[in-house]
C-alpha cells in the first residue's frame, strides 16, 4: 500500500472518494451543526461560492434558503451523488480543481467547509486555493474556512486504533457500521514524520454493511489529510495570499478558538 502521501494522485483520490460517496449521505447527512453556523454567517451575503462542495450537503440548503450558489468539486463520484439535489435546489455546479479555478463571477462569500482545506497537502496547493478564493471575492466579500483543530495525538507516531463511529440503518434495510483510524505518515527509512512542520496523516474509513441474511460487505477508503494545522499557520498562509483574518471561532456554535474541536476563520482581502 502507498506509504508516501506526497505521491498521492488524483486517481488515488477518486478511488477513495468512490467508496466514501457510496456511504456519504448516511455518514454526513445527519450532520447539520456546521450548516446552521454557515447559514448564520452567510446571512446578507447573496452570492456564495463553495469550494469542494461534494454531495451538496451545504450548497443545496444554502441555495434553498435564497442564496445564489455556485458549487465546485473535482470528484466525478461526489458530483454524481450531489448533482440531482444541487440541480433541484438551483445550484450552479462546476467540475473543477479548486487550485486553478477561474470563474468570471465574484462572490460575497467563498466557503471551504468540513475540513476540505485539509485535502491540500502541500503549501503550494494551500496558497493556490487561497489565491483563487481571494480572486473570486467581491468587494467586501468574506472567505470562510472550517477545519479540524490540532489534536494532541496528531503528531503521535503510534498508529491510532480503529474506532467505532456509528451504526445506522439504510433505506435498503441494511445495517452499516463505520470505524475510522488516523495514522501519522512516516518516513519508513528513519521512522519519523515525513514533515513535522506540516504533518500528513493517513485516514482510514471502514464501512461494514450487513444484509438481512447476515452477510457482511466491507469497504475501505484510505486517504491522506494535512493535520495539526494551527490558527498561526493559517494566519501566515492568509497573509501570503493577500488575505487577513477578521474573525476566529473554535466550534460550530461559534465558541472562542480553543474551546472546541474546530477552527473556523472568516477572512477578507487585505
Ligand atoms: C470532506 S468533503 C466535503 C464535502 C462538502 N463540502 C460537505 O461539507 O459535505 C471534501 C470534498 O472536497 C473535494 N476536493 C478535494 N480536493 C479538491 C480539489 N483540489 N478541487 C476540488 N475539490 C476538491 C472532494 O472531492 C470532496 O468532495
């Protein structure tokens, strides 16, 4: 299995997303706390651009509540899942890599939700996306980024255990169980993290679907994520991309940074 996350290709990414997209609605459909926060922060901002919109979990309700929404994603599997509901809600859907997006329109809010920013493994990719986001901001527009706050075990080289996340019933009356694990990507030659300053972890999602006869079908998706991304590092990236942070939050309930397990920044052109 691939060890070096920097050799991760878009074909590898799509293979993982094909598995994840099959269970995405069951997995993330019940999540609404981030959406409530986004609806609140988007208030009064008519034109919204979501980068990495995936299944349209956020873009569709934003459009249904009256915003003019453009949704961008690079994954055919995720777009296939989201397209019907996004079209129905009136979302303008674009298949594109957010690192090199170029649209004519400008937006009152550019959104990078649910840890999507952590799919950007290299500093040059992070800066490319922030640069694109800045280019697409209208005068007075805001960029909102929501990601997982650094955790104490992000830099622990011991592989994390496979942990139970949920067991849910599908419409097809199957029981599905999800487990997930996080393992720091190591340089096998010396056993240390590939880059402690910008660490990457392998995330494994394991879904087990049990049908009425008791047969189990297991699917695994393994993908790399940039972890331990601090507010300080994000401030530096924003500055380099010609942006500046206006507000920081630590949870979807808009607690102070450090008081929750998220980091959320609202930024504007500097
Ligand atoms: C964690 S999902 C989030 C989906 C959706 N925003 C939500 O909140 O449910 C991340 C999404 O980002 C997309 N993505 C990752 N890298 C991308 C890139 N370079 N360009 C466009 N989309 C990308 C993936 O295809 C995936 O759909």
